[in-house]
C-alpha cells in the first residue's frame, strides 16, 4: 500500500532543505571575504598575464609574419615548444624549477609569467593572422608617404590587424581567466583555491563548486559581451555612408 502524499513530502523536501543550508553556509562567516579575495587575485593575475601575452605575443607575431632570418625561426620554435607543454607543467617549471637556476619568484609573479608566456604563443598566431589579412599595399603606401617601416607598422598595419584579431583575442582572455584556476598549483590563493579551502572546511562540495561555476560564468559572459560590443563599435566605423545615384 502506497504511503499518503503528505507523509512523503517531508522526505522529498530534505535534499532541497539541505542544499539551502549548504548555500547559507558558503555565504556565512569569513567565506564570502575569502571568495572575494580570490576573485580579486584571479582578475589581477588574468589582467597582468594578458598584458604580458599581448606585448610578447605581438612581437612574436610580427617577427614571424615578416620572416626575420634568426628571430623568425626562434619565434616559431618558441610557439611550437610552448604549445606542446601543458600549462600546469609550465607553472611548475617557473615556480619550482627556476630556483634551481638562482631565480626565485613568489606565487603571483610566477602565475603571471607562466600564464603570460603560455598565452603569448597563441596570441602570436592571432596577431599573425590579423597581419596577414592586411593587404601588402597598405605598408607600401605608408612607406611612400614618408613613414619608416616601424611607423607604418605601428600607425597603419597594426591597428587594422588588431581590429580583425579582436574576437579571437577576446576568446584568449576568456581562456586566461579559466586557466588562472591552475594558479593554485603555485600556492596562489585565487578563486578556485579559495573554493577548495571552503570545501575542506565545510564539506559542501556541490554548493561551493556551483558558486565557483557561476562566478566564472559571469566573468567570461561579461567579457564576451564587452568584446562583442567593442567589435560592433569598431565595425560601425568601417561602414561608409551610402551614396544616392540620381
């Protein structure tokens, strides 16, 4: 004989009540401050690594695009090497391996350096693709106007290449934010490391990781929307006004 529905409701509500209790635990005491501190470190590492990636990746993309004799080969070798190494291994090499060579870095600069160097290999491919999309006549026209090769590259070619490469660069920044979760391997208490600490303290795995997933999603979603808005704004400037033919 089936039990009455009223008797089954309390047992069915137990998982929901337990989940609510778990989420209240995550957002109580010192845990919100830990998550906020971890979020700040995640953004700091990601933004700093993006700066390293953009600067170094752009230089790599330029030397590889113009096929400079020695630098071009070194750039190709660097890209092939880094793309064949897992990020966690590169983080370990920078944090644990460099002290053997007399170079000791703290967790934050180690994470920034490893993430930046890793991302630069992919950024160079993005920049190289953007440079190849710019017609060769643009550089020649700029040189004919009296600009040096560096000036033509800086003021004429690179702005057009960046406009083409912007969507892919936005995706690379998203990858940097997600890759920063591995920075806990070098003792950096970023967002994911803060989540692991709270999990060990509360034994609330589902609730903690659900909150982390939501925060990472909001970060990447917001960034994607900002990049798309910037892309639309730049493409709007490329549109020429239509001329009426009378």
